[in-house]
């Protein structure tokens, strides 16, 4: 229970801080500027999934199967994510020039550096410490990281930004500091990371498969904000992006429970998909109940959010109301998808996610010019629901196959 309490403390603090971050930004920025911020961050979030290269998941698999190689596993994770982050910044720059030519390039670059390092550093650090039952250290590191970001953005209330580029500088500085903090915490626990280039290159492919799936999922979840900005609907991008941030924060406590059980999930998944499914079934009821609770909370706060903001955010209440069913869908989708991840069926999961993301982008391109944010939301509901159904069918098929194989082995004559 101590692990759950520490993780819950960190997640509640992070959710509250992240929500406060959104409040500060929405109060400090008009809807059009918030739209620019949301569109750029959505693009960088997609690149962040690429920059992770599935390194945290691969590291957890390695630690579950070869616990004596912790320094090597961490070294590989840090090396691959840092190198991929550099590539991600370059890609963000190129995408910015092509997709978002009206957005200042300096803002895109500084946001990319800050967000990519913040995300990959936190991801690897948290997974490593959780795998070693260092939940207290993981919680302290996570809280410190989000507070660093909160202080940087909170400075807007004291020193108002002169241009959107000022916001990018604050994100970049806080991201670098948080990244260095994460590495320092892990080094203090396990010693200096070790790097073996041959083994690192060998495991990049494993992580890349996971990364493709995660990237595709983020394309489905976040690309609509970038496409709204690209269509010149800056105000709608800001309103829609703000609502999406509120919904994301509403789901964070559910991710807490998943994070606590993730190391156990990988250990059970290494044994069989049946064992991993048994663990998942224990989480279904509490997570489904929380999904319904999150929907109720979003519906309750929607009018208050509208009153808090200026007239440039007119209509955000209705976006929140219509988006309120997203938490239960995405929570269940993540839970079922985890079964495929922890049991090694990365490619199967990635293929389904790629199809979902492709259909989502196609629907967004078709719907946004006619219906704006309403078209984006419709595309999201359709693709997310279909992906949940696809994951469920894939898990059932894998379970059936595993049980049939087990039955055949039991029926084999003993020599």
C-alpha cells in the first residue's frame, strides 16, 4: 500500500499542477495564442512518442528478465531517447516550416527542446524507479519536475511575456533542468549508467515497434489540434486544445493505478497472456468507475471553466460537455492495449493503432474545413472507439490461441 500511496501522491500533485498550468496559460494567453501553443505542443507530443523509441518499455522488459543488468538497461534507455530527442527537434523544425508556416520557428524549436527532454527524461526515470520499487524516489522526482515547469510558466503572472517566443524559452529551460534532475536521481540509486553500443542498436528495433504504435495513437489523439491551427482556426484550436487539456488531466489519476501495476504487468506478461489478462481484470472495475466519475466531474465544472475565462474562449463549455465521454473510452483502451504491450505483441498493437491513426487524420482533413472543432471531435470519437474494439478482439484472439496451444501440449502422448 505504501507504493500506491506514494504514486497516488505524485499523480495527484502532478494532476493539480498540470491543471494549474492550464489555468495560468489560459488566463495569460488569449484563445488565439493558446491555439498556437496547443497546436505546436500537439505536434511535439507526437514527436515525443518517436523520441521515446519505446525505451522505457524495453527497459522494463529487460529488468524483468535480466534484473542484474540494471545499469546497462538504463544506459541504453538514456542514450536512445536523448539521441532521438535531438532528431525530434530537427523534425519539429522541418514540420513547422511545412505544416505551420505562420508560427514563429524559434517558438517551435524551443518548445521542442523543452518538451521532448521533459517527456523522455520523466518517462525513463519513473519506469526505472518503479521497476526497483523506489516509488518514494519516483514520486519525489516527478513532483519536483512538474514544479520546475510550473515555476517557469507561473513566472508569466509576474513577468508577462512580450511575445509567444518568451513562452518557448521558459519551457525549454524548465525541460532541460527537469531532464538533468531525472538522470541525477537514477544515478544516485543505481550508479553511473553503462552503455554498450551493439546491444543498444539491437534493441532499438524492439523499441521502435512500440514507438510506432505510441506515435500513431498520439496522432489520433492530438493531431486534430495541429490541423485546426493549420486550417487558420486559431481561436477554435485554442478552445478545443484547452478542453482537451482538461480531459487529459481528468484521466491522470487512472494512469496512476496503471503505473503502479506496470512492472507487475510486464512480469506476468513474460509468463503468458492469460496471466497478464488476469491482472488486467482486477483493474477493470476501479478504472471503469473512475472513468464514469471523470465524466461527471467534467460535466460539473464546464460552466465554471467558461466563467473563469475571457470572451475569446466563448463556447469552451460546450466543447467540454461533448468531450466528457472521452475519459472512460481512453482509459479502457489503454488498459486493454497494455495486455498486448506486456506480452510482446507490439507489432500487432502497432498495426491496429496505425490504421486507427490514419483513419483519424483522413476524417479530420475531411471534416475540419466544414465543421471545425466539431468535425475534429467526431473523428476522435469514431477512431478511439474503433481502436478499443480492435484491441479487445486482438486480445481475445491471442488468448484463444494460447489456450489452444496449451491444450495441444497437454494432449501430447508422454514418451
